[in-house]
C-alpha cells in the first residue's frame, strides 16, 4: 500500500461530499399562516416577498407593510406563498429578483435608533 491509499493521512482530512441539502428547520404550520393573515388584515400597503429554501430554513414569505414594518414566517412552498397572496389580494415578489424595498431598511434603522418607540 502506498501513501494516500486507504485510510492514510490524505483520507483523514478529506471533506465529505454532501449529496443532498437537508433542511433542519420545522415545516410551516397553520399558526404561521394565521399570523401572516393577521398581519395583512391589520396593516396597510402590505406586499409579500418569497424567500427561497436554504439548507437551514424552509421556504419563507416576508410581508412588508407600507411603513416598512415586516414579519416573516414559513410557508410550504413558493406556490403556497403565491396562493396565499392571491387569496388576500396582495402583490407578491421573488426576493431574489426584486430585493427588499428601501422602506423595510428604513424601518429597521428607525427601530435601531429609537427602540423605545417600538
């Protein structure tokens, strides 16, 4: 046997290849959709942004109100997010194509500067 064959030093430091990205996050639940629906019904100018599934988190939808306030919850799939938005008659965008609106960043900045107001 030559150096590097079998379980030699080279094999010990080799990284394992990932064959399938597995999410360790929980799946969407009815409470998630209830929260999103409540957010839409209690705020003005709400838009939905689909966030793709990652190796850590399932597909999520971020709702952003007209003043920049936002909330994020899991959804079963991008198709489910679209059905949800259609049912509530709100616009929906893919965050990978559109990015997040400036009003959300402005809202986050206001919260940082004056947390006592929120």
